[in-house]
């Protein structure tokens, strides 16, 4: 008998279906502490084959286009690397949640939100098109109340460690809001 190799690769769709709740829920209790980091390392771990394939295609196109002038190839590669690092840095963030507060660190800013003012944390799913290819975009949404006004923060989940995202939803207890409460 061959043993089946079990891999616990939670895709964002599986996380969305299993542990996520909808936006019409109310945050009831936070039990424990969780930390979600979005960085380049997680992105490369999640999408290494896609990134390598795209990089090889770009390199082949650059070499084919500028084969007579290798200096331009180096300039283009340098520009693309700088652009990639800038985009990855601007999409990097860190969220820590415990019983007392929620801390969001993004680009040199630190936002602290008291856990009593948190209304809901959920993942949204949006269908988009990338070069005529339909894809799904997942965002981590945090709704909180600031001066009696509901505010929402939305973060991309492309560069998140998925196990930490599951842990974040495991410490959150929610209730579905009834139709009378919505009005």
C-alpha cells in the first residue's frame, strides 16, 4: 500500500469557503492572539512557479527584442527589478490582533484600533479579468467604528501566509446579523 502524501496547502478559495464568514456578521469575541504578515517572501513561496515562468518569458522577450544592444537589456532588467520591489514593498503590511486591540503596520504608519470598536473581519472575493483571463481577487476587510461612522480597511491577500490567515479567523467568533438588525 502506498501512503498518500497529504499536503496542507490552503488555497485562498478554501479559506474563503471554510473559515470565512460574510460581511453581514458581527464580531462577538476575540480569543487569543494572531499575526498576519504580507511580504515578498510569502508571495514567492505561494507563487514561485508562476513568478519563475513570467521572469523567463520576460527575459526571452528582452533578449529577442534587444539582441543587438545588451546594455538596454541590463537597463530593462534593472528597471523591472526596481519596479517589482517597489510594488512588493507598497503591498507589505503586518496586522496583529489580540483581545485588547488591532494593530496595523503599513508603510511607516501604525494604526491602533480598540477591539471594542471592531465590527467585523472577513474576506471578500471579487472576479476580475487579467489579460482576458478571469481571476478571483481576495481581500482581507476590517470594519470598525470611528466616531459613530463605520470605516473599512481592505488589504490584498496575495502576499499573506495562509496558515496565519486561518489562525486569525480561528480566534474570531462572530454572529450573523438578523435582517431587523441590519436596518
